[in-house]
């Protein structure tokens, strides 16, 4: 069985927009403005550093996220 991504994010104005086709868009919450990284790689506009435990993306419930361990962490 192959792996299929359930989220592939691009970031815009504190929103995490899911490009995987599963509609798992979320809200980005970061502890500091320096967690945003502009132009981290050629062709990539924005990225996020997840080096702080308070960095998170909150995604509303969606059937594509059901049944995997992360859904039980709430």
C-alpha cells in the first residue's frame, strides 16, 4: 500500500491552504513572527519553522483525518 498525503499546505495570511484536494484547510498559530520564513527555497514563497512546541495548525474535523493517531490527541 502506498502513502497518500492528507494535507499539503501553502500559506497565506495566517491560513494553511490544503493543496492535497482533501479540503483540510487550517489556521496557523505561531508564538512569534520570526517563525514565518519568506522565500526558504527557490519557488517557495513562505514556510513555517516548527521549532517551538506552541507552533501549530488547527484543522477542523474532516473524515480524511479520522482513524489515525493524531486525531486522538485533542
